[in-house]
C-alpha cells in the first residue's frame, strides 16, 4: 500500500516537474514580454507543486527504508547523505524511473504547441485535483487543494490562447491544427490509470468525460476540431506512466540533471 | 526577561516587522501567512503557509523568521509549512490592503473569480490604485511575481500591478 502511495506521489511530482522544465525553456524567448513572464510563472507554479510532491515522497521513502531497509536493488539513487531528498528524486533518477505522462515531455515547438499542451494538461490537472483534494491521504489532498487555485489561472490563460490562436489568422489556425495532430495521441494516457493510480478513489472515466466536454467547448469557440471528432477510435500512445518514454525525456533530463551528474552533490 | 515570560503578542509584534521580500510594503502578518506560534519550554514553532506553491520568497521568509526570533532570545525556532487550508487573499488584513494601494498595487478583490469555462465570463473589475477609476484593462494574467497580474488604467494611462484574488 505504501509503495503504491510512493509511486503515485512520484508520478504526480514528475508530471509537474517535467512540464515546468519544458515551459521554462521559453524563459527569454516568449513571443512578447508579458507572455514570456506568463509561461515562466506557470513553470514556477508547476515546479512548486513538484517540490511539494517530491518532499512528501522523500519522507515516505525514508520512513519505509527505516522500517524495511532499503529496497534491493535500490529503485532510486540514495544521494545526499544516504537519505532521499526532493533534490535526489529530481536530479538522480534515471529516465525509466520517471513516470510522468508522455504529454508533458513533448517538445515546445512553436507557441501553438506549447499552448495546446498546457491547455490539455491544465484541464486534466484541474479535474484530477478537484477529486484528489478529497482523497483519504491528507498530504496529497492538501497539495491538490493548494495547487487548484493556481491551476485555475493556468487553465484560463491557456484556454484563452487556444481560442485566440484557433480563431485568429489563417497562419495561427493552421498551427493549432498541426499542434492538435501532434499532441492528441498523448491525451488518452492521462485517463488510463496505472496500477498505482487505482487506490485513491479517483474516477478516471468521469475525468475523461468532463475533459472531453470542456475541451469541446473551447475548441468550438476556437473553430477547431479534434481528430475523428474526438471519438474513441483515435490511436493513443501510452507508456510514460510506467517509465516507457518518448525519446524527448532523455534530452530533458540531460539538461535538467547536468549539474548533479557533472559535479555530484554540488550545492549553491 | 526570560524566555518563559515572553507572550505570544510580543512574538507576533516581532513577526510583524518581517516583510515579504517581493512586496516589501507588506508584513508576513498583513499577508496572513503566519498561522500559529507554539511555545514549548524554550522552543518555538512558527507555522506558516505559502502564498503560492512555487513562491521563492518562502525560503527567505523562513530564514528571516529564525533570525528575527533569535534577536528575542529564542535559539531553537522551527518553521513548519502547512498547505491546508490553502492560503487565500481573504486572509490579508485590511491594513495590508490599504498599504498595498498606497504602494501602487491594486489590492485583491474580495472573491476569487473562478475559471468559468463557458468562456471565462467577464473580466474582473479592478480599480486603478492611482486614480480609483474602474476603467481599466488587463494586460497580462501573470505579472512580475506569482501573486500579481498586470493591468493598465484607461483614464490615467498608468500601468499597475494587481494582487490577484486567490
């Protein structure tokens, strides 16, 4: 049971960290100053969420190590003085140990793809955390409750941009269509629970239903149509939740973890 | 004065002197982030709640609390962060709101405007902190810090920060 809680907490942390890292790549490169600030603010919120989840995961793992002895083979590198910390979880785990959804690791490409990825994820996260704030694990519930307020802003901002781009110029409309073609296949994974997601009272069917409906409202306003009208027949790629990632995650970690790999245990 | 005779009120008055590093006109008491102070023998535990999940000021505030209470004589100060119930701008003191406005930042509106997906409803009416006009528009949902949005007044033309409802 505790292992499931650890795995689930890490999954939630990884989702937030990887999307936060992705968005932060826009820092200094946003289309206009205000939007550069917006996307990096969202990064900050996501990395803040990730910290809360990693701190909690570290606490659970250390407690488990104490009572049962470290798992062999150790699933995580025991960095930083033998104890797992939020930093060792972010900086010392390898690709296959990350369990984020495939959607969040997809490249930024252009503004349209970045916006759509954020919108898809924020809408999902909003619905998920609405349920998670009532879960029986108090700390997960507290983090969800806290994060929801921020996600509300992410959702509003990204939704407005989807409409602006979809219903904007011929060029922006085309770019949104391309972004939908690129990203749609990664949305199904969010609603397909992994083993560790099944014991927290989350109704994934309801999230999927509500998500599809909310996306449709925004897409209608944006003159956009999901593949196959959003029907269930579209192919969906999965794997991220169990550590099987697209090639992109490796590159993200290479950059994210560079300092700790090159100078182990460095601090500033 | 021994540590035992120091009451909560004195401790709060010391905490009152600590300002938010990002909005230096507000104390951490004005912001409503100090939840409780627990005294046990000569040890103190200060319970705080973060305003925003990723707010980088929290680490600095934690350090400042320890330093500030050390000047009162407390050597052992533990600062604990709690997340629930989540911080809300409703906890900001009236004094805090007044100070914000004077500083040129529009204070948070009373109720959070939720993200209505049926097209996000009407924009929030935010009065200009300089000329009090409601004739303003939002430039960006996100501002110079996590807690602010950027607005501009259509009457006096001044751009200004708005401390978002949260």
